[in-house]
C-alpha cells in the first residue's frame, strides 16, 4: 500500500506435471496457479474497497492494519498473480534459446488460455486487468524496478499497452517487454513502450533477444554502476523504519506507526534516478563538513519538484 495505490499479490507455487499430455497439464496448472489467483485478487480487492475497517494483521482479528487505507473512490488497485512452478516445463516446451518465461499474448482472453499452453493474455477482462509474473520474470521485474514509484509506473503503462485492441502484442516473455520499456522514453522523458513507426500496425512481436541484448549492453552496465550510490537512500529508509520516529513539539514520540509510515512514504516515493541525486548530495555534505561542525543543505530538483529535503548535521 502506497498512498492511494494498492498492489495486491496472490502468490502460488504449483508444480507443472511434465509426465502427462501438455494440454491437460497446462489446463490444470493454469486453473490452480493463475485463474484461482485472479479470483482471490478480485475478492481481496472487493473486501479492501468495501470493508477496509475489517482488515487485520492477526488471525484472531484483534489488531487492525495500522495503515490508512484510502476511500474506495480514491483507491487505485493493481492485481498481480505470481504463478510459480512452470519454469522448467516452459523452457522445455519452447526449447532453443527460451529463458523459460511464459509468453505474453494480448489477443488471448479467459478460457482461450486452455488452448494456448504457456501463453498469458487477459485472465478475466470483464472484471479487470491482472498482471501475471512467473518464476523468471518476477525476479527480473522487481530487480530492475526496485522502487515503488518505478514499479507502479511500469504497471500503469504495461496495462495500457496490453489493453489496446490494436496492435496485438506477442512477446517471448515478460522480460522482452521489460527491456523495451527500460530502453525507450516517451515525449515526456518517461520510460514507456514506445514503438516508432509501428503505431498503426495490427500485430507486433517481440522475440527472444531484446532482454539479452539489453543486459549485455555497456550503457546498461554503466547505468547499474551509477545506481550504486542511490542505495544509500534505501539504507536510510530501512534505518528510519527500524530506529526512527516522529516527534511532536514537546519532544514526545508518536507511537502510531501510521504517522511514521507517512514520512517514510515520502522518502520511498523517490524513483531510482532521483535517489542517486539525493544520496550524492548527502554524501557531499557529510564529506565536506568539518568534524565537530554543523551544516545544512536544502536539496531541490527541477526534474522532481514534488519534494524538497533539508539535510541537517548537528555539531
């Protein structure tokens, strides 16, 4: 839960039976790992929207979730089915250079999945969009988009991209779509599924190779190296979550975790590239402040104007 955005995960490990007919095994796996997860996701969303005061963190239902849940007219829900246990079977089915991830096919919907082994489209379009990530792609997506703002931006644009009637999108795996997203920028300078010259196409296919090409690209490797400093900001969030607090004017510490969560949410809202800037600014201040001296710096960015930070070093 992040402000008005809520991500609901349904995580299942269902081992794919490779000893029987592929179509039969696929139907059974899909029903248990994907369709059942989708039903649970829709049920959880309904409860979240209509009975938010009855969500607890313990089986006895005595302790309510200590986070402010947005009103139903403000909430934005993302449904994610994590379907595990299919990696080896998928890799064997496609053979060759397959990375073992489920194919993405935006033209398949509902029970049509039963006739298309190892393909994922729209699980239940009448109820809403469900993102499906498997053994390989779950790790790839969360590793590359490891801030909540970057992850949510991907989910938003992914849903829009795959929900269009035209063009029909087929990808050898989620990782191929992810590589397109990470290497393309739209007119606003945001990562997006930009397809120059193909906007009027009826069908677009992303075969194996886009992901492999990206992760071996020197520019990608330099980007990862440049990101290293940004994880100082992540460490600060973790440290404040473990040891920090919010205090009133008298110096008394608030015991309500929801107050601390609001402050941490501001820090956690920063995307990876902004965290580079913040961590670098904090590091420079610490390095250039003489021992025993105090210092203050205001950090503001024209590219990210929503938040300004005041770094204060006490003597």
